[in-house]
């Protein structure tokens, strides 16, 4: 279990967690405090894997934002807000509100990255371009991943030109995640890099220079999806992304169908229930949009 530090976030969680403690946990003094902090840390780590209602998620977001009023540079709160706004957008919001949520998630992620002194100094000099060349000391995998996840969704919504402008940063952020923790969120960086490269490749020759600069090709794109599935076969988002971004972009409908069927047929499971429920919803939407009985 990771080392737990006393933070305003942990303090806010104590009230909601105290009733879950056993008599042994609350024996006295220091041991009671450590037990509370440990439970708080575990709850924060596990939150992304729980099936939540929108009201519960919004309550968590509100608590973390209250924590920032006490400590504006608290990295844990900033990162959890980046995750929270991404999840709100993915699971519960639509239209303009969805993309505003991604933008807020990106801003919180960026603020979390800027708690690293080296990155903050670089960002002061280069602005957005600092994301294209992260200092080696940037090792907070959660801050890196959620910054990239929100940036990617926001850029995708704003169109091709915006996506190409942010491409170097998205590649750098996700490659850093692979360096730090390839397994993170069921191979999430592999899904992202596979999807990014596939979307760029399908626009060739418009994106020739991006393809060349980042070494993209269809074989490497597929390798990312297959590696994600190898790392986390129970994460249904891996199959959905493989079908959506690789198979359908290559017009390989049989391969797409095989993977989408797996998403529909397999259970939510205990490790990624929220991610898996969203993958099932997106798969149903894709099945309505694509005619798999049509040749070519």
C-alpha cells in the first residue's frame, strides 16, 4: 500500500469514511488517524473503478473543489478533478456541456502537472509547447494520463486542425504514461496511442508530416490495441477501441464485429465496471450507426 500523506482531501474524506472503520481501527490517537488516512487514500485510488451515480460523482467533485480553496496547489485534488470532469463528460453529459467538462478536466490536469517545479518553469517559458517535451521529473502517471485524456477528447470535438495542433502533446503525454506504468487503467495509454495514430493514418495524405514525425503506421497502431487487450482482457474499452478506431477505419468489418460482440457479451466485472458500462453504451451506438450486413 502506498505511503499516505495528510492532505486537505484526506481530511474531507474522513467524515464519510469513519463509519466504515472497525473497532480496532479507531482504538486511539495516532493509530486511529493513520487508519482513517489509509482508508481515505484507498477510497481515492479505488474511486475510478466504482460504479457511481451522477449525484455521487458531482458530490466528490464539489468536495475536491472545496479542498482547493484551502490548498490551491494540492496535486491530489487537482488530479482527481481532472479525472472527475472527464468521467462526468464520458458518462453523463452531452452536447456543449460535455466538451466544457473536458476543457475543465484538462485545465485541472495541467494545474496538477504544474505542481512539478521543472514543468512549471518550462510552462512559464513555452506555454502549451511544454507538453510536447515533458521534463524527466514529471512522474505522476495519473496527472499525465488525465491531462492527455481530456485534451484528446476536447481536441477531437473541435475538429481536424485542432487535433493536429495538439497531436505532439498527446503523443508525448501518452508515451510518458507507458514509460511510467504500462498497465495504468487497463492499458489506457495503449488505447489512446492506437486511437490517435489510427485517426491520423486514415486522413493520409493530409497528415503526411504527422505520420512521418511520429512514426505512425497501421501495424504499430494495431499492436497498441492488442497489447492493451493482453494487459487487461477484462477491460471492455480495449475491444471497443480496437473495433472503432482500427478495424472500422480500415474497413475490416468482420474484425470490428468480433470485438464489438465481445463488449456486448462479456460482464461488467469487478475491476472496471464504470469503464465497461460506458464501453457497452458506445458499442450499442456504433452498432446502430454501422451496417455490418453491407459489403465494403
